[in-house]
């Protein structure tokens, strides 16, 4: 069985084949990750920069699970912590879901380095990873990102809010109480006209709140989440939301799609969304507007909680089930 994922782009398949045939330590690392965790190589690029002192780029490999979702980045190259002439080549892995170090050398970027393990021996590295074997095969960071985005996006659809009192004057409040209790059965024409206006305003407010609440509950009940990726393809999953929006649960695993050819409904919705977005300021690369917004005419919501080139924090588009079905 090939260690290269079937969804790897043709040019990446060629680059990975060439790389793994010439870089024996890295090839060994990839094969071991495939054997232990069923991960596949999907792309190669210069390794993540852990500190400012790295001048010579060396290759790393992005590893994905069988569904094509990013799990970790691995490499074989100079140690992240600068030790001058004594710096040695090490096996390294970047895994945000599985690794979280409390102490990080000052010369390294904490954002990245806290999720990195390095070791001169591959066996030692896997010994250290044994403590987090279960975490290394999860998509927890991506799942957290999706749930944050779902809360932000659904909040744009409508609000579960109370209607504010429209009686501003204590005199009006007393007159209405006296009338309701039978203490004073007469209201002036001026009072009656004013109270009719208040009644009309309250009636409209209650109707809007009820409509917004129904719309919001229906929207977050079940959502299809589409995530266009910076380097092509999409992530796709489905989630269910609690009525109060406090929690979302995944009902389908996250998986990678190279295109939307087998999902006509999502393809049409995505193209229509891009068309609407093109009428305003959009990202120069993704051609999407990264914002928390509900597009009422399309019944689609988006979240700004994303990074255009972040495979762990992609831009999220939310389709309610009645739209995507």
C-alpha cells in the first residue's frame, strides 16, 4: 500500500516520490507513521520555521489520516534549538492535537514550538509520543475551530432575546394598571392613541423575536460545514447544535474532498456565495469574504474565525440541512 494519499496533487505525488526515494531518514519516518497510525503523505514543503536562525530550508512532509485531514507535519533536519556548530539533525513532528509543551526555549516561536517534539533517534521520538497515541489521531484542534465558527456564524442568523418594555413614563404605567384593575375605567383619547402605538410596537417586536428564534433554532439544528482550503480542495463535515447554541456535536467525521462534483447542492451554494461576495471586498487569493455574516437570500452563514492558509483554521461555510439536503 502506498504511503502517499490518493488525493495528493499530481505534482505533489511526483515531488513526494522523488523526496522519499532520496531522503532515507525522512522516508523511514513517513513509513513508520503510516504503519503506526495509518497516516499518508499528501504534500511536501520547507519545514516550519521554529526560530529565526534557520537559514537553509529543508523539506517536511504533511501527513493526513485516511479521510485526507491534516494530522501532523514531520521532518528530518537541524534541531530547532540553536546549538551553533554542535547542532545535529533530528527527527521532528508538529502535532497541535497531540503535543503541548509547557516549557519552550526563548529563541523559538512558542505558538509553534509548544506543539513540536524532536529527537535524534526515531525510536526515542515514538517512545515520547506513546503518551499521546490517542490524541495524535484526533482532529481536536480543527473540531474546536469549527465549533467556535459555528457559534459565531449562527449568532448572525438571529438572537434569542427578550422584548424590551416600551412604557417609558411612570404615569402611563400607573394609568394602565388602574385600568386593568378596574380602579379607573376611563382613558383619555390621547392615552388611548398612545397605548395603541405601544401595543403595535410590542406586537411587532414579539413577532420578530419569535421569527428570529425559530429561524435560529432551525438553522443550528443540523449544519453541513464546508471548508475551502488555500491549496485546493475542501474539508467537509456535519454537526448538530443544542437549542441554546452552547454546544455542537459532530455527526459525521471530517473528510477531504478534492472537488464538489458529487455534491451538486453544495457546489451551487458555494458558487452563488462567491458571486455574492465578489460584489464586496474579498481576499485576493481565496476570493472569499472572511466575516461573521448570514446571507439571508442564500440561507448560508460564514465565520471570520479562520486563516486563509491555515489547514487547522480554515474558512468555514455553514449550510443548514434543509438548504444542503
